[in-house]
C-alpha cells in the first residue's frame, strides 16, 4: 500500500460502499436512512458534494455536504476506524469548507448524536460551536447536537 491519499468527488459506482460505511460508522443502532439509492441521488445532485478519501483506490472515508446560498449542511462524515486520528476527517471537512468559501457560503451546519463525545470533540477542535439540541432527532429516540461554524470572517479577509 502506497498510503497516498486521494480526495475526489465520488462516482455513482461508489454509492453502495459509501452507504455501507455510513451504516457501520454513522448509523449503527439506528434505522438505515442513507441507502445506496439515497447516496446515489446525492452524488447526482448539483448542489451536493459527495467527497471521498481513498488510498490505492480503496474507500477510507467520505463526507456529504449540501450547499445552499449562505449555509452549507454537512450531512455525513465517516472515516474507517483504523485510520481515525490520522487527519483524514479533518482534511475532508477543510476541503468542503474551502469549497464553501469559494462559493461565498458563510456558515456550515451539522448534527451530531448527543452521545457521540468523540465526534463532538472532533468538531469542536475544528472550531465548530454547539448551537442547540434537537430532542429525539435520531429515530425519535436520540437527541442531536446542532453545531455550526461561521466562515464569514474568512470570506471578508480574502
């Protein structure tokens, strides 16, 4: 393995692998919402970026972000457990934030399971702030923490 990581837009043929990673890494214990068909629709959506990280052609992580006029919504982010804490997740998020800046988008929003302390710390380390909670967000039984990051200052300085 060369360990040369590549970040690129997902291909339709990767929808099944992305959905499977979502099911194992993000949606474990929940009703499966991010099916291959749903991921494929996101790949085809012009306002959504499905970004993948691969090593030697093997999917190691991905992120799905929907771009609006002034706000982007990070739907999903996952990295293979064996490669967590290697910077892949951070690089996926920063790549998408750069796209936001290029498009003039001022804010990024996401939701995290309230019980996922590792993800909460990860996003806080990336300058995301807790903006509230949504009770019973996940399958009507688990709360979500809403997190946001303002890119407005970066846009004004560019």
